[in-house]
C-alpha cells in the first residue's frame, strides 16, 4: 500500500565492516504529517536485504542495486 504524499529520492548508505553500499531510495512526506519523511515497507525490506547481502559479501547482487565501495586497508 502506497502512502499518500510528496515523494523524493535520496541516496542512503549501508555500511558493514568491509563495504559501503550507496543506494537510491524513495522517501515520502506523508500527506497527514508532512513534517518528516518516512520509508514505505518495501523500501525498509530492500534496505534490510542490502544490509544482509553486504554482510555476506554478495558483491554481484549489490552491484545490481547500487554502488559498492570496499574498504582498502593501509599497508
């Protein structure tokens, strides 16, 4: 179910020990309370899935959803 209101797109970053994933998501200013943005349920599920895939180092899957940055340690 879609939340009625103004929609905007923002980049969100999901960070793990080895990776940071930048993904564009949709936020909503709800019609009933436009003072703050919120996520719809499907967006929250996507962010959780991205976190899970980043922790399991599934880079191929992550690259289909956003930009993946890998930690490069100083030698």
